[in-house]
């Protein structure tokens, strides 16, 4: 096993990017420690506040956001920050070379049940012509991500990271405090018999989703001629970690529960970084008929439908839309 060394070509930007990823990971290690303390660490339960998206903030959402924000703002290379828990862009160093977007705590409904939760992050080059507080900084397609990853706070704390080549997986060594490389090229099987969707929303789905899932549910006696199994963690990090580990298809489609929010997952700090990890492992990631990595965000908290995972299964699912 090797120590964490993201692609390092020796030039200054790469070295600065490496330092920035290390800053993010330092924040995540602190979050991992707080999570492990559970009720002993006063991190469970809710606050009385809502975020910009009208969701009640859990204590850990706020703690994780503050930790990452303060660590990133102390890095002179960070020009702007966007977070699920911040209404607008938080300006950093005026001449910083990078911008960072993150979901400080993904899977908030799992916090109080000791379930899977995580932190999702993405790094882009700053646009030098724009001010640090300009949300247009984040108007960049996912193809321009310099680094994307998540840290999963599960029975082991794991890092999934992509800095342009293969998606790599690291495991936190609690004895020494470092992330050790445990899979240098994650690879998702092209085919799968496992799907992941919140079936409780089925009466709100649109026809393409209803038809696709109906085929899967018919199993070996239906048109797919195979029996599918279903898993739903209610934390994208947990579901995507399973897909990266053994294949599968993950969907959070549009539905008609709330006309103002037809999709649930956020493009910038959920769908985009996960799409980079999935594509880097040979999988596919779509927002219905467009590749997620080709979509340019028109706002920080923009939501998109998500279909990602095993390439052949995603291609089949996308053919319904
Ligand atoms: P967050 O906790 O950051 O708001 O994200 C939760 C997201 C995602 O992680 C998960 O896939 C989905 O919400 C679960 O949604 P349901 O509760 O509708 O199943
Ligand atoms: Mn989330
Ligand atoms: Mn969150």
C-alpha cells in the first residue's frame, strides 16, 4: 500500500492542487472523528435553522460546513467556495487559483441512526477575470473538474478520488492518520443486476422511469430475462460507493411531487463530482439524455435528475428518456 499521492507532474499547479486536496482531507478527518464520537460528541440532532433549499439543517451539517469552510478559507490558493449549506458564493483569497464546491454532509437523514454519511467535493480552476464572490466562477462543465471525490464515514473511513485519470480508493489508517491507497484503479462492471432508487416516490414518477423500473421488477420472467435486486441507502455517497465497489445503477429521477423541485440532487456538488468518479471507473452518468459532465450549471444549487453506474445498464435506462 502506498501513501496518498494524487497525480503529481511536478509543476506548480499540480503541487498546489495536491496541497488543496490535503486541506480538504484534513477537514474530512476531523469530521470523521466527530462522527465517530456520536452522542458523546454533541453532533446528533437538528438545529432550528433551514438552509437556502428549505431543508432543516442537522447539527452535523453545520459543523461539517464550518470546518471545511474555515480550513479552505485559510488556504491562499482558494478563491471561492460554494456549499450546500451556504446561500451564495463565499469569497476566499482574491488571487487564489482554485474554486471548491462541496456537500459537507451527504445523507443527513442517516446521521442520527449511525448510518452511512459522507462529504462530497469538487475543485475547478478559478476564472481569473471574475471576482472571488462572483457565482459565475462556478459556471463550468464537469469536464473541467481538476479533482473530485468523496469521503465516506462508514465502518471504515474511505476516500474515493479522481484527479483526471483513474478513480482511486483510499482507506483511512486511524493509527497513523493517513489515507492509504487501497485500489489504484476502481473499475465498474458494465453489466449489473442491482438497482438503486427510492421506490416510495414511484407514484410521482414520469413515464420513462415507471416503464424502465417495471421491466426490472419483472425479473427473469420479463423482457430483461434476469432477476434484479434493489438497495437504497438514502445517502448518495453510500449508494455510489456500492456502485463503484461492485457495479449497479443508481437513479434519482425527476418526479412531480413539487413543481418547484422536479429533481432532488444538486448538479454542482453532488451529481458532477460523482459523475467524474463514475466515468473514471468506466461507468456512465446521465441526467436523462445528457451526460452530467457536459452540463454547465446555471445556478449554484441547480438540481438535476441522475442516472449513473454500470455503463450498459445506464445506456439501457437512458434509452427510455
Ligand atoms: P443531503 O443529505 O446532502 O441533503 O443529500 C441527501 C440526498 C442524497 O444523498 C440521497 O441520495 C437522497 O438525498 C435521499 O433522498 P430521499 O430521502 O428522498 O430518499
Ligand atoms: Mn447530499
Ligand atoms: Mn448535505
